[in-house]
């Protein structure tokens, strides 16, 4: 198994190198960046599992980079020498998975890192489940609409319309909701299907 990729971002090189070495000793693959712009470039290239970065850096701030990370689906932890309410509030609003106050060493960082990774994995699974549910619901709606079109146009019962749609999907070796989408998107598809089914019925 490949080691977990971590992107470490801090404009203070001593802190950067010290934490990077400690995380490597703990078994992580660490990439270092000294600015927000460099962090974004690294993230696009290496696709880190998580980013750890200083919240206040010259040029592009950690808040701005965190916002970009969130859009890319990359979990991140903020490091900061500040513990004021306003800064913490900003970190939370940007979706940070953790907020640690410097100075900090690797033994203090590791538990927060593990917790953030677990939380990110849970969120990822929830999003995947939600997407699967949405796909299923969309497919169900499309099938219902297609069945309704068949019922209205050919004076069929709901059961008869569904069976006709399903029979054609099997014959074409396609998924039912894909055929339903075709029926909805192209009115002429209904005539085509009906004609084929009728030919089959009289053959």
C-alpha cells in the first residue's frame, strides 16, 4: 500500500522542514509548499489525501487556499499562531477539518491528522451514497414518466405500460432508466418502440 500523501504548507521554512521530516518518519509521503499558489499547483499534480497549512501567509492566505481545497474536495487542517475567535470562525466556515495552534510538534499533530482523515472518509462515503441515491431517484422518476406516456398514448394500464417498457429494454439489452430517458427525450422513440412491439405481437 502506498503511503498517504500529505501537502504541508507554511511560509516559515524551519517549521515546514521540521514538521515534514516528522511526518515522513511517521510513514507519510509529504510534499512541501511555501506559498498558497505553490500549494494549489502541488495539489493539482499530486492529489494529496489531506493538506496541512498555515492560515496566515504572505500573498494568498490560507483561507483563500482552503476555499479552493474545499472546491476540489481536498480536506485540510489549519495551523496558526493565532487563537482568536474571529480566525477560528473563519476556519470553520471554510470547512477546515481541524485547527491547531502553533507551536506544535508531530506527536501533537498526528491525532488531529488521523481524526481529520477519518472524518474526510466518512464525508466522502456519505456523498457517494447521496449521489447513488440521487441517480436511483432520477432513474425512478424517468421510468414513471415514460410509463405515464405509454399509458396515455396507448391506453394501457400502468402494469401493461411498465411491462412493455421493460420487455423492450431487455430486448435491446439496455437499462430500463436509459430507455425511459430516450422515451422522454425523443417523442418519436415511442412510435419506434410501439411498432417493434406490435410486430413482435403479430409475428
